[in-house]
């Protein structure tokens, strides 16, 4: 992450009406456009197109909400993407996840999580590290998920790796203080 932002968020007054319309659901409780989207608004056409995909991954995804959030938090911790981490800690808490569960996903201490979440987090790490999964992990995924859900696993990891890359490269800053400190990730603890 650079010491200071490489791009400042675009001022709302400088955005096209169609971009403002696309960003209507992407505002904080005070009505401000989230910094990530205001930063990506430097390329308004691409942002509007990206939001369609992003809306599927975040809002219409077939994965259980809590499981999806654990995957995103794992990616944010692995990438050390503080903005992504902070936003999704807040979403995960609203979805009912305890801080202990959030931190378990982030750090790789998955022993207390259910089988589905362990498989999803294992797949997340495999996709981050190798951009794929082996046959054994594929079989574990398909034992728990439909084909649509497996595709949503791939889309979720791809989307949030992209956002982590944007955050870290452009230097997108958090909206305020972190809701929960960003831990250093570790590889999954493998039982002996």
C-alpha cells in the first residue's frame, strides 16, 4: 500500500448522471459514495459495467451470506487490503458473525468452523495461491454445493482479489477507524 493515495476519490459533482444513478445503492449512512467506488469513478464507463458484476457477487450470490463474507474476509486479510477488510467486517457483523469467527477465517484457525466454511476457505486459499483447485478439493466443493454455487465461489474470489488489488495499488483509504484490527493471515492450521 502506498504511503498516500495515488488517486483521490472523484468529487460527486464531477460525475455523469448515469454514473450517479449506478452508484445510488453504494452510499454510506451519511449519503456519501463509498471511497472505493468514488476512486474507480476515474473511469466511469468501466465502473458502471463493473457494478453489474459486483452487484451479483455481493447481492445475488447463491452462497450463504455468512460463508461468502468469511471468504471475502480471508482474501482481505491475505492481501492486507484494509479498506476491503473494514467494509466486510461491518457486513459480517450485521449478518450475525462474531468477531472470533471473523478472525478465525482471516488467520486460518478454522477448526471451529463448520465443514462447508472450512471447504470454502480452503478453496479460497487454493484459488488465491494457484488460481484453481485440485480434484480432491473439487470433490469436496461439489459434495456441499450446486454447480451455480461453485461458480459463485470462483466469482467471489475473483471479484475480491480484483478489489484488493485496486485498493492496494491505488491506496484507497478506509472511511474511518477500522472496525476490527486487520490481522496478519497465516496458512490454515492443519490438524496433526
